[in-house]
C-alpha cells in the first residue's frame, strides 16, 4: 500500500504559520545507523544503500566515518566505500572525522564536507574522546582550521545535549556554552544530539532558548534525536516550531551509539517524512521509495525495521 493510498493529504496548513516551509533531511543511516551493527555489513551493500537513498531524493547522506577501525570496526572500509561511491548530482556526502589523522584520511579520499563529534558533558568527553569538556576543543581546532583552509565545510555534532547516563540531566546553559564554542571554532552548523533518547519537548525548547540567548541563530542549528522513550517525533516537532529546519534521521530507524549502551535507534526518516507531509512541509523525499529502500536494507540485516511507517507501508 502506497503512502498516498491511505488518505494522507498532499499538503496541510502549518498551524499558526510557525513551522519552516522546507526541512533539510540529514540522512545518517549509512554512518550512524550502521556503525552499531553487531555484524559487518559488506561494502557492496553499503554502496547500494547509499545509491538507493540518493535516488529517493534525500539531499544529504552521511556516508561513513574515519574513526579508528579498532573503535568502530563496522566502518573500517571507509576508504574502499568512498572509492566506490557513485556521487549523484545535487547530493552531499559528508563524513565524520574524530581528529587530525581522520582528517588526513578524509582529505586523501577527496571528501568535500566533514563533521566533528564533541560532547556537552565532562564524563562523556572523557569516555568517548579521552579528553575533557573544555580540553576537547584543542583537538578540534586544528581539524576545523585545516579543513576550512582546504575549502571543506565542517559540521559540529554535540552529543549528550539533554541527558547523560553518568551525569543525568544536562543544564541548557552548558549546552549553549559548548555549542557556541564549536560554532566560534568555525563549524558551519551545530547538530544537537539526544544521544540516549531521554529528551522531552520542554527540554528541547529550553536548550534552543538558551542557544538564542547565547547569540546562536536558529539557521545554524540541526537536531538529532534518538527514540529510546518514544519522544523523537515530539521533540522534532518542538524544534520545528522553534524554527529549526535541518533534522537528522536514519532510514528505517537504524542506529545507536557504540559508546552509550542505552542508546537506541535514531529517529526513522520515514516517520519524519510522514509527519512533514502531514504538516505541509517540503522535504524532497519520495516516501514510497524510501520505505522500499529501508525494507530492502532490513532484509539485508535479517530483521524487521523498527520504523512504524516502514512497518505500516512496507508489509
């Protein structure tokens, strides 16, 4: 059954005119989605996954990561994948880099866009980055400055923005302070991560208000929600109402975080698209083709997709 066969309107008026007219979907399935798989996914499957997602109409596909293979063995094939990648016109293929060595590998592979991964909390910075909340910036500064000198745009991921499994709730002003430093360092965009999926819409509003107060324009922000407590769509809606127009999601709801055991899958791209369609917000993706792609990938992984929309439409 196709998406248009169940009575969903093509467009619906946005309530109060407060929502963006268009949202950029930042697809993280090929990187964040697959990095937490227990089995290594063959590079041929990853390449087909990326090409299928490109043909769906998604504008940004985060392709892989140059984290050391010891830490994320599922993405040890980054160079091979990028060498075999069929880049389609109009599609961006950023990659994640952890440090200068990762940047060296990314530059050698000819990437045009990278992302760095920072922490909003002390404990997660120590456990994930072997650094501290403030000292992590000494690691990022040469990566960002070198990338920008090469004409490469840099995104800054900020993890644990709403809750940390060791520290608990994270103060909104702390998130704003760390996020502002990433942007001041030269990151073009800041993605706010709910790494363990504990955020609620009220927290999202509070963090975005704190960033407003810190002088961070909403045009520089993206959101990245996990669905541990079933709040990812509600949190996304709260961000949209605030004016955020870039949303990270993962086809089929794949993913987690290899350094946070309580993290479950990302917001499913299909669930996001269904909501955006119902709100009349443009996004450019073909929902039926997206569902078919996630159904195909679920078959490759040997388990059903956790996305509710995939299950409803792909049966």
